[in-house]
C-alpha cells in the first residue's frame, strides 16, 4: 500500500502477517506515520562504527548526621612534621556532577549501570509473578518482529553475531520474546495511544483495555523496551505527561522500562530525546541511546524522509550491511537487554 509505507493490513517480507483493525478516522494518522520499506541495502564502503565502552564514575557519599567527637590534645611526638602540610587542614571530597537532560546526545549508547531502584522494580515484578525470561516491546511499527529482533527467535541462519558472541546469553535468556507480536506495537502508535482502548486488538484484549495494559497482562514481562516519540512530534507538548504515565504504569506492574532515544529529529530541536533522557534520569531507569550510534553512519542511518531507518539484514560481521541503520538498532537492542540482564541474579549460569 503505497511505496514502502507500513500498510494497515500488511504482509511484511512475506514472513508473517500482522492485522490491525482501526476506525476510519485513524487512517490518516497511519498513512502519515507508517514505517518505510526496507529499501535497497547500502553498498558504499566506509569504516564500521564501533561502540566504545565507558567507565562509570561513582559519586562519593558524605556522612549524614555525624556528631562531633571530642578528642584529647595529641601528645608531643618526635616525628618531624611533613613540610607544607598543615595537620589541621581537611581535604573536602570532590563530587561528580549528576548528568543533565541537556547531555542526552553524549549519554552512552548502552546502559553502563543499573540503579538500585531499577533492580527493586525488577525484583518486585518477580514477586508479583512476572516472567523473568519475557520482555515486551512498546512502540510504533518499527517494533514489529519482521523488522525488530524477530530473527533472533528464527534461527542462526537468519543472523550472525560476528564479534558479539557474548550476546548468545541474552538470546537464550529471552527466547520466545523476539519474534512475538506485541499488543503494544502498531503503525501510528504514539505515547498516548498505547492507553487508548480503541487502538487495542479486540481479538486478544479485553473490553476497555488499552494496548499497553493488554500486552502486560498477556505476556507478563519483567522488562519492556519503550520505543516511542517519532509519532509525537506534532504533539510534543503532551509527550512528557504521556511518557510519565507509561513509566509509572510499568513500575506499578513490576515491569522494568528500558527507555530508548529515537533515531529521528522530526520536531527539529531534539526536545523529545531530551525528554526521554530526563525521565530516565528522574526515575533512575536504564537509557538506551540509540540515536547516538547512528550519527557516524551514512545519512545518520535514515532514509530520505528523515524518519525511517535504512535497511540491511542482521549480519553483524558484514561491514557493508553495518552501514545501514536497522542492523545497529537490533544489535544495540540486544546489547541493552544484555547489559540490564547481567544485573539479574539468575541471568548467567
């Protein structure tokens, strides 16, 4: 339907069919904000972007509420004083400044630490009965398994990890979640529609249930990849409130959100990605800065419309394919899940 747009009723890559039943008044949104097609794979030669590692820094903590301790005068000592050092002077600890939302562009691509609060959310979810081996996807048509992560449930003939063999652990741990169609993923979804019952799939969702609530009930995940913002550029003023609702609902369900930045800048000032980073900092959640890894790719990994990623298969050892946006989306998604999963007590054998 149209040259490369996600169809309302579409068969993608001749591999699986996803049906979306929507009211007539929503057709315009889908036509405007659907996904582009795969397009031709890039054949130019260019050096492959490598994800660098960053060493986390810890902020020193200062004692709180300490009472002064009375001490006796020191006895005279024959030990000579060290020249230039005043024994009454104290050295104040230096503190590492906290990240600012304005720093979102230089935030690490992959979370380098998982906060105690994030681990507490995960642990609470386990106590509520959430499945530690299940994660959910929340987003627009860029989260459908034909494009996003589905290959990693399909078998090794559909992908190559190359130098990233450590990701076997995350593929095995979350088997069954990669190729699954999420109830909270569909063309045109934005941060508000995931709560709207009119957008829910009536075949699986209960009356009055929105897509996100439906997804969490059906799949019972412990982790969710939150990948929204592209379809919010026309209503950016309400985006933060909608994202807060998603985050807080997820936490109430014991689901640990991993917040992703988006690839595009349709709003023109990067404000949506800034908001996403701000909320990740505020709620102490893992932040997957997907935007950052695209910046050295040809055309920043985007098609001519500035919204949809350039396509290539998930063969991470092929330098030509790694000039496109989609392999990096799938690779860094696996890395983000892996980085967070390694803080779970049962993740590695």
